[in-house]
C-alpha cells in the first residue's frame, strides 16, 4: 500500500497503530449481510473527539471523503466504503468512555463508540433502565443507533432512539466541534440541530458523543407468547393490550409461521412454541411499576378476554426471567435464521397498524403470482406499525439467483403497495445505498429538495458518506 501524504498525516494524528491498511481493513469493508464489499484507502481509529476533528480537517484539505462506522451492523449498506479504494473509513469503536452519569437529571453522557449492550449494563448498574433494545445490541454502537435513529423492540413504550436522546456532540464536515450535550428537556433557541443529525446516517456530521435519557426500572417485567389466527386478530389484540396495559405495554412483536419455521429449522434447540399450528404468533411484554403479581393479573385478564373474543387461540406467560429471555431469543433469531438460509430480500416498512392486514393480504398474493413458491417471511414490531416484510427463495431454490433475478421486481410490488396504503419504505433501518435510488419515487419532491439543500449547506463539498441517503 502506497504511503500517501494523507495517510502519513492521519498516522500523526491517531498513531500508526490506529491507521489500518490493506488486509487489516477487511473486517470493516463488507456489510453485515455480506452482500457488498467495499475498499478503503485506510481505516482510521481515532480515540477522542479532538482526533476526529483533526482527521476530518486533513481529509477535507485532501478532498478525500469519509465513511463513519460504528458496529457495522446496519442493514442498508450505509456503513462501508465504496469500491473505489479512495475513501477513509472512520471507525468510532475506540471511543468507549462514559463521560458522566447525572442521576437527578436522569441522563448518561457517553462516547459514540460505546456498544449498546454495554450502555444498557452501565445504566442498569446506576439503578436505571436504558430501554433501547435490538438483536444487534452486542455489537452496534450508540453512535450508529443515533445515526440511523434505530427502533427495536421497546418503541411502543419508549419511542425510537431520537426520543431517548437529549444531546449530541458532533464533528462537522469542516472539522469543527458542535457541543450540545447539556441534557436539556426544553431548549427552543432556534432550529433543532440535534434532531437534524439524528437519522442522517453519517451524511451531515460525525456523532462523537451523546447524552441519553435514563428511565426508572420497572418493578416487574412479564412476557407472553400467543398463537393468533390472523393479522386482523393480531391488530385487535394490540388495541386490547393498549386498553388493558396502558403504558405498561412495552413490547408487541408479530411473527408469521414462515419466520418461525426458519428459526425452528436452523435452531431446533430453541423449541419454538405453537408455530406449527398457528399462522402467526405474537410476543407481548408488560413492564409494571407495582409488582409482578399486579402485572400477572393484568396480563391474565387481557389474555382471558382475548381468548373469549377469539383473537388468541393459545397463550403462555413466562414463569421466570429465563423463560422470558428464551422467548425473546426466538424472536431475535429470525434475522440470523434468514441469513443462515441464504441471501434474501428485506423490506423494513411502516404502515398505519389498521392497514397492515390488507397490505399483507394483497402483497402476499401479488408476490406469489410473481414468484411461485416464494417464501414470505413476515415479522416485526406490530405495536409500531413496523413490519419486516422479507422474502426468501422457494424451498430448495438457488438463493443468489432468486435475489439477482427478483429483488427489483419484488421491491416494486412491495413499495407500490406501501405507497397505496400510506406507509414508509424505511421504518427503522434507514436508506443507506440499498434504498437510495428508491427514495425519489416514494418521497415528495419538496421534501427531497429540502433534504438536498440541507446536505449542501452542512457538507458543501460532499465529503461525509457521499452517495448515501441522497
Ligand atoms: P453502523 O452499521 O456502523 O452504521 C450505520 C450508519 O450510521 C452508517 O450510515 C454509518 O455511516 C452511520 N454512523 C455510524 N456511526 C456513526 C457516527 N458515530 N456518526 C455518524 N454516523 C455514524 N435496527 C433497528 O432499528 N431495529 C432493530 O430491531 C434492529 N435489529 C437488528 C438486528 C440484527 C441482527 C442486525 C444485524 C441489525 C439490526 N438493526 C436493527 C440494524 C442496526 O443494528 C441498527 O441500525 C444499528 O443502529 C446500527 O448501529 P451500528 O453501530 O452498527 O452502525
Ligand atoms: C429486527 O427487528 C431487525 O429483528 C432486523 O430490525 C429485521 O432482519 C430484518 O429484516
Ligand atoms: Zn426491526
């Protein structure tokens, strides 16, 4: 690898050991789904905000663009470099410090590279709850969660990552540091910069630290697994759960039979309950501020009424934390089971909850006509109107050939139906490069024009994650 003046300058800033070249960059340049391989000029691993700022300045001077990366678990191919070998990949993973915990303000301020699971643990040890929870929590970073405005399994009660954030520190495209970590719940001093950077997928600035909300720990958490005959019944169960549990409802996940069949086939030891006899299963979680027996009474009343009204055919309430954890593990294993089955086509969409049954019925039918035998793997955060409407090659079919031949046509069917039903083509994963070319067809021209203007104002030389989102 040629030692360019830029690489020498980066080595001076972060130290030679933290500028990776050639083969050492391999684990940073392929996306989580192993669909796309990029190539980086180098991977630079700064250890502080000041180093990030200097890195951005020297890259800007050299006219070299930067791809920020956290845990590289993103699902829309936004965190890896293009294949030109001309971009600097900036990994935040060395920035792991907890800067402050303010118990009275109920906030924690951390570096962007802190892994989500570690953040949950540190907040737990401080006596609070950090509710963001998702399958990739063992490796994704809070910076990446903010950059994608990640959702996960507790949104029905606590909101998306945006709702959990009270402050950011950001390195701008020209290397300045914007410090907005005060942790204020109210601040109407002009445009909301924090919310502009959240969800911008590394295209407007590099998030180096964040102040996140901490919540009271619930006195008890209970999990139930139910067999549900139809999606209409699942939607009705959601409405009933809101009535019975009110703000104690913290999770509501739906899984279709095909999704659970894949988990059962790849991980039989997980012993998926009820899936063989039920088209859908729903996982519910209640977090109660009083006691476990109070939560259990609420849950039992809910399920009794749901069974009387034939929304639920069968149900179990986890007896203990281990059983609850095992049920959640089944739900979190669907993405891995799909990956183990072979490359596939994903659609992370949102719709008004009331439109989901009709959307699924007509889209299932259209796709079965397009690709006979197609496997429709539907699951997701029904409580948020967010479905992972995924597809897999027909049983025994060639997965790669299926994706190559049908990905475009399947996407058109799904996204046109999303548009007709008033939904969004990206609920929680973002746009990245995977959906970039779709965006102009599904976002209003005015909204797109404003987005282009914001990008041009904040990153006039297009140096931050170019070609992503827009
Ligand atoms: P990366 O993948 O490294 O980056 C994602 C994007 O953010 C890229 O565009 C990158 O350039 C940018 N970025 C990263 N760090 C920074 C930074 N510090 N400053 C500026 N830009 C930055 N997502 C959900 O929303 N809900 C889920 O339930 C969910 N479950 C998942 C389950 C599995 C098994 C997997 C593999 C992924 C899942 N995801 C989910 C997607 C993904 O984990 C999340 O989007 C996560 O927030 C990405 O974090 P990361 O640190 O890995 O970011
Ligand atoms: C989840 O909810 C993630 O498990 C991943 O958002 C979804 O694999 C997917 O499509
Ligand atoms: Zn999800």
